[in-house]
C-alpha cells in the first residue's frame, strides 16, 4: 500500500514539475525553459533538503514536532555566515568565490550545530524545554545576525529584512552547482543510513543495545542535517514550519515511520508542495513572492494543531 | 447550615452527580467518604462555588452560593482543594497571610497579624515561616495551605483530602486541630477523607457517596459496619471494636 | 504583606535604584551630538537638545521598559507560567494586526486612534491565547510558551502577508523592531498612558499575587477572578499596543525581568512590583545606551540589542538549576 502511495506522490511531483516548466510558455522557448529548469532544480533541491533533514532531525531528537529550523539551525547558518564576514571581512573574504564561501559556511554550521545540539541531546531534555530553548536560540541568533549586519554596515536595513522570510522567487543560482553536489551526497548517505535511522528512532538505550555507537552516529546525522539545512537556507533563506508541514503530511500519507518509505515520501511531498505551490502562485494567484509567507502560515497552524492535539492524548 | 437541594451535575455530557439533597447542620465535623470517582470533590466544589451550579440549589446559612457576592462568601466559607499547587515563590508567612485577604483586602491589621501567628503556630509552621514554599516538602506545603484556609477565619471549612502528603504525626495532628476548632469555636468542618478510620475517630457524621449519589449517612457507629461499608466500597471488611470505637480492618 | 526582613532584597533594591539613576543621567549625555555635561544647562542650544531629544528619549526608554516588564509579569501571573510575555504570546502581533488594519482602512487616523485599535486587537488576540493555553495540560509547563511563540508566529505571518500585499513592509519593520532613535518631544507622550497602567497594576498587586495561586484559591478568598482576569488582560494589551505603536516591540523584557526579580525577592507582588518596573526600565535604557555606543556614531536599534542580551539571559534562566532558599 505504501508503495502505491509513493507512486502517487511521484506522479504528482512529475505533474507539478511538468506544469512548472510548461504553463504559460511563450517567447524565446529555449531561453525560458533553461531559466525555468535552473529554478526548478533549485526549488526541488530546497524541498528535498528540508524534508529529508526534518525527518532525520525528528528521528535523532525523538521528537515529532521539531524541525531543524524550529530549533534555530537556519538562524545559526545565517549567523555563521555573518560571523565569517565580520571576522574575515578585512582579509578580502567578501571578494572570494561564492562557492568557496558557501563551503566555508557549511563547515561553520556543522561545527556550531554539533557544539550546541550534542550537549542538549545528551542531557535528554524534556520535549517542551528542548523546543523552547531551540526557539529562543533561533531568536538569539537572528538578533546576533542582524546586530553583526549592522555593525558591518550601519545602513543594512535590507539585509535584516531579507533574512526574515524565505523568498522562493529570488533563488541564489550562483551556488547551485556546489549545492547540488552537496545535496546529492547527503541524500546518498541518508538513503544508505535508512535502516540505522529506524534503529536510532527507538531511542539511545535500545539503539545502543542493538549495537549502534550512539554518540558517533548522532554526530554524523547532525552533520548530515547541517549540510542539508545549509543548502536550503543558502538557496532561498529560512523557512520555519515548511519541514514540519511536509513531514507531517508525508507521514499521514504513507502511515509509517520506516525510513525506507518515509524518506522518499517526504522528499516527494516537499517537491509537490514547493514546485506545485510556486506554479500555482505564479500563474493562478499572480503573486509568486508570497508563497513563503503562506507556507509559514499554514505550517504554523499545523504545528499548533499537532501541539494541542498531541498533548491531549 | 449547608443546605443542598436536588443538585445534579454533568461535565462534558458525563453525569457526575445525581439529584443530591443533603443538609449539613452548623457545627461539628462531617466526613465525606466513598470510592474514587464518587463525586465527593465535585460536591465540595459546588458548595464552595468553584463550579457553577447546573441544577438544584445550595445555600450556606441561608445565602445561596450562586447569587451571593463572592467576597461575602469568602468570609463564611473557606475551601482547600486537594490538588492545590503553589507555583509562586512566596514565603510561608506570606501565603498564610493571604487567608486574611477577604477581611482586609490586603491591608493587614494587628488582629490579622495575631490570627496569622496563631495559625502558623497551630500547624507548627513558626520555624518555617520565612522559607519559600517551593523549598518545603510536600507535607509541609500541605500544612501551609491548611493554615491559610484556617487563617481565613470562616465558620465553614471545606477540605478536600487534606491528609494527602501528611505523615502519621501531622495527619493525627490536623484531625485533632479540626476537632478542636469544631468543639471550641463552633466551626463547621466538611472534609473528604480516604482513611475510613480517621473519619470514624474524628467525625460526628459520615456521609457516604458512590457513583454520584449519597447512599448512606449517619453517625460513625452506624456507618462503620460491614454491610454499609460493603455497599459503599464493594468488598466485605471486618470491623473490630477497640475501647468502644469501631475500627475497620480494611487492609486485610 | 509581611516581607521577612532579609538583606538580599534590600541590596537588590539599592543596586536597581542606583543603577537606574546612573543610566538615566548617562542616557542624557550619550549621543551623536556632543553634549558636554558642564555647559548643558548654560548653553541654550545644548539645553534645547536635552529637552527636545535626549530627555524624551530617556523617558521613553524608562516608560517602555517599566511597562513591558509589568505586562510580562501580569501575563505570567494570569497564565501561571513563567515563560510567557506579550512579545511571545501573540499580544504584540495582534496589536500589529490592529494597527495595520487601521492604517489600511483609515489612513487619516490619529496616533491615539491607532493605539486604541491596536489595544483592541491585542486584547482579542491575548484572550484567544489564554483560552487555548488553559486547555493545555499543566503537567507540561513548556507547552504554553511554545504554543504562544508559534501562535504569535502565525499571526505575524498573516500580518507580513497583508503588509507585503499592501506595500507597507517599511511600517511593519518600525512596529516590530523597537527603536528609540526617532523619539522626540511630542512623539512619545502616549507612553505615559503605560505609566498609568503600571500604577493600576501596583494598585491591584495583592490581588495579582492571589491570582497566581490559581482560580480555585482566588475564588475561595473572595476574589472576582473573571474581573481580575479582564483587568490584567487590559493592562497587558494596552501596554503592548502602546509600545508597538510608539517605539516598536522590544522582545524579552517582559520575560527576563520578572523572572530575575522573582528569583531574588519572591512573588509577593506588593513588595516586588516596583522593582520589576524599575529593573525593566533599567534594562531597556541600558540596552538603548549600548545600541548608541557600540557602533558610534551610528545607532543599533534597541530591539536588536535586546534580542541578544535578553535571549542570552532567557537561556540562562531556562537552564540554571532551580532556585532554592
């Protein structure tokens, strides 16, 4: 049954991809198609990265209503980015190749995420406390990011403003090549780890009993999550609740937490929502720039429902 | 006198109390007993107007609880709920002082202070008076809450399982204090108890409830008998007599 | 009521009072234009600067800080949860929604009208928060602030969407990010209404302390629980709305200040409420001064500075070992 549903999801994503590429096509067709193909690559990458990183993150934390961005990882990425500019700005850092800078930022995020999250995971915090701390970490790093931005350039109003919501219309295509390599590598690792993830979801005691070296595995998975978060944040900016929405939907659709099924299902759902939604907004509703806000809105409502209903059980 | 007439209660379509009529005379200690879920706490909440009346009428000294101003009632009846949680960082003396609030609206008089010190002393809290509530043990906290209810100086005192968390020493101590205020100051105490022997030893009257109804009602000697208790709690227990008082061997 | 004589609260009071005085005076003499202390009262230009810009700005920071700290204190009392405040439970976001609606529908409205609309919206939004929050299981105290954060986030997303469509994002940035650099004489005076609210809170301090004991205990002590809930909600909503409209929302003040004061002096508000107000004023004023100095001669908005300082303080509160003694 799960296979059928994945097939349906796959068909839906193909449909949205085709619709994205072909609807309203006119003028210089080859040129427009190429433009759209690049954007499609970026969007589907973002959708897949967020979905997969959320699934893995939820498994590692043993908590179904957290996502990397709720725990402040995307804010952490933006902060790391700004901290690099701040620390190395004088050394001609800004003039470096963007791909190289991106690589540096990914490494910084990996280090920061492990430094912050590993102690938190080790201390086995109460779910609510962990979430609350994560959200506050997010606010703190967003504030630090805009503080640094203003320290570097006191008139940097635009930077702060741009960092607060994802914009699926202004994709950083210059990073696409490197990001694609990173995404594909991460996806391969995630897919190969699907059975390990099933064991990890049983919790540290059981997993250790089943022969998993807990701290090493979790560190590895966090590094994986960090690289995927870096990809999506670098390409479009932070998204708070998108991952939650996607994974909650995917889990409802395939009705299993087995990663061999859930990982592809979530990735496909991510593509359907993002590519399909963008198509809809571009051609149906005429304002493509607000998809990010709308997703936040519904994702947030989904989160509230999960919180209130989940706590009733 | 507390007069309860034809009171029923349902919460979320679940019936809790069925047509209860009961009169609790002024003075003395009345114990409410019964198995879990019998509706004892709900009845107490209704008397103390914590829960709005749905049907029927309840009055205390002739004052209907649903229409009398809250502040007037607060000078007549004090209640202690069983699940009282104090999250505030208050010192014991501060908490107990709030029992005087209905009388002084926050401005302490010398009389208030005397009553506060008396209550602290009565519940052996004088040494703890300067401590924050959140640093106390469960039993100490429970005593502070009882002291606050005492401090309210009302004629009627409603207590929902006040013996929770108390060790044998303080449980006996509290029951003796209740007996003392009932006998010495003419107060009326209504108390939900799980320990049937405490009820037998200290109450003047025992009201037994089951599934939202009052099923038996009388003096301890009439109530603590094997057939009545079997009716209420659903199993047969031996009742012995020591020094002329019935003792229920419910644990055997 | 009777506060046991202990040196700790007294020392805290002295430190807070002295600190606020020092901050107040320094705030008058820190800024882009040079204002030497010696000539401040003899030179007419300098006096003008002091009266038109520096003094209003300092007073605005004091009023905003005291108000927000009290608003946070009241929300924590009403929710019986130490981790909520207007900025994180939908109050500020609802106020933004209100003022946005007025700006769109009735652009000619005066500032007072906008404040009124923002207060009304904040009242509605906060009431909905409380109705839902009271249904969450009390066994998991962190769910309430979490619910509030996301609830505020959802309203915020709605506000951003509307502002985006109406091309009002610039305004939104002003309302959401506290900044005192635009405060001049004649443009902050509405904040004095907030001082009135603080006075009202002081007046009902005893009742608020009882509210913190819970609904049953409050009714048992003859308190008009529902009425007090309404008064509390009104104080919170008006203060939050005033801040949003006049200087923009400042996060974390309402969260960290009451918690720190409670940790040092306890929760008997009769004794502590003035220190909450005073410390809130000091914290905001201090952060504003930092914002003025850190990238001199440019200014960093107080909201950004507070996001860093307040966020760090909040995490410390969250992970410290529970207070005892």
